[in-house]
C-alpha cells in the first residue's frame, strides 16, 4: 500500500478537530513532525474544499481566519465557525485559547 502524502496526513488530522474547536496550520505541521511546514498545511487546506475536510476549523497561530478567501469570497468560514459556537470578530476568533485544539496534546 502506498504511503500517504503530506496533504493526506494533514487531512487525517483536520478530520479529528472536534466540533466547536479550532487548530492552527502550525499545530498540524508540528504534530506531523514538520514544524516548519505551516504554509504547506495551508496549501493542503486550500485544496481540501472539495473533500469532506473541516478546513474552516484551521486558522493561523493567533486565531485569524487567514484561509477565508478560499471559501468562495464569502463569510462562509466565519459562518461555519459561528454555527459551531465559535465567535468571530473582525476575522479573529474571540477567546482563541479556549477554542484551541492542539493535536500534539490531544492525540499524543
């Protein structure tokens, strides 16, 4: 069986982010042993929208919705997060630490 590529590994982690929680590109990269590859995780998220990946739950390291332009130029990313109880003001997650899910801590 073929070894999953980096994007596939990113998607497997992203699928584990719980409803109402968020993580960062860097946290996923660190969990996958590629701590300096946050930008590559972002590229994976950009390509994930046609898949069943909760890309709206992946934000930058300070809680900014930096990937929102990949949701059709709408506020869909914010709407999806708010539907899960995550408040967003000016493209910034309110109380980011409370909502942050760290795969390194949660998955080991």
